[in-house]
């Protein structure tokens, strides 16, 4: 069973509603595990959404939440139907009747909202129901989105729910502001109660942004300065640091999933082999993270990470 959150070992949750749009394929299984873990930690609501015009689809095709939690050891085998209520989480399964997955997801978000969207991505064209879904949903929703590569590796095990998050990469630039990503990275590892690991800030270019970071016991902060093509430098840094997660602040204009084709962050997403978390600066999550920065003691212990420059090209 998960321990109850306390002020001493984890910040209070800022995520209350997690949305996981799914095509109900095996490729979405890893993303479902990450969405379930997020809802479980937050004691929040998890909505599983499938949009289709196929009348033969039914509820039995959705992932089985209670059975998954039993396999993870969070619930005992053969748990009662009200076991999820006792954990403090709510699960909703929705089958939409439209033929456009993007429209279905955005319609749901407009009516219900979500603090976190978890999407499976396919490197071979992002082909979800033969349509590009992950990118337009994230671009138009403007909410915090976790992309989990179907053919890569995640940091939550679908089999037993264990967490393997040791190395976090945070690309930064002058714009958008890096603070939501820096604070969000610290919050995630504290929420998951991870005792050791490494954050690496990577900046591509000459003018390094000033970064103050919260002190996280057992975790080190490092800064890596790179030159050259930003996408190649970020992907190279992810490989060098064996990154389990990339976290990026975004702004919707010149940042992540920009409407202009070929934006740096979108290209990173298409080639990264680990999950990527995008935190738009105008999202509910970014506002909540920065609000809590002003009121929580654990944010107030600051340090400046050591700098390490890349070797000459």
C-alpha cells in the first residue's frame, strides 16, 4: 500500500484530474501505467478516453485498473469493487462516438478539464488510429502533457508499478522561462519519494540562463553547456546522461509543439526514446507549481548547479 503523503517527505499534489486518451492497443499500455501512477499518487481522478465510430468497441477493452493495482501490490488479490474509493481515487471510462480522436479529446477537455494529459507516442509517424493525435492534442490543450514512447522505455513498470527514475534531463533557454520545468522536476522526484538521482540542465548556445534550483536530498544538480544544433545536442545529452525523463518548459509560440513545423521541442519528442513532460508556462500545473514555490519550505533551499561545458567540436 502507498503511504499517506506528509509535509516531511512529499509536497502536496497539484494534479487532481489525469486524462489518458487511448486507442486501446498494446502500444498504449505503458502510457496507461504512467497515468494510473500519477492518479494514484495524487489521490485524484483518472479518465480513460477512447474516441471511435466503431460500434463494436466496448468497456471490456479498457485496461483493468483494479486488476493492475492488485498486480502492483497496491490492492490485495480479489479486492472488492469499492477498493478504489478506499484508495481515494476515481476512475472513469469513456467511449466517444466520433471519428476524430483529436476533436473528441479536445471536446472532453473543454467541458471537463485536466491537470495532466498522458499520451502514448509512436515514433513511426505518431500513428494513433492512422492520425497524428499526440501533437495536436498537446498543442491545442495547452495543459501539462506526458508523452510516453510506445517503442521506447518508460519509468513506471506496467508489470509491477515500480519506478526507475534516476536521471532527469531539463533543456533550458532564455525563453520560455525554465522555472516551471526546474521546480516540476524537483516536485516529481519528491512526490515519488525517490532518494537518489541526478538532474542535468542542458543549455545549447553561448548565453547561459541563470538557474537557481531547489535542494532535493539525495539528488545532484548539474549543468551541461552544448554547442551546435539544439535538437541534436538535447538528444545527445539524453543519451550521455542515460535520461529516464526529459522535462521542458514551453510557451506555445516558440516553444514545445509550436504551430510552426520543425520546432526544436517537437523534433526532440519525435526522436526521444524516454518519456517527455511538457509544462506550458500558461498551464494550470505551471501556475500551481509556482504558487506553491512561494509557500512551501522545501522550495526555499536554493543552490546553483555546477557547470560543465561540452568538449570542442
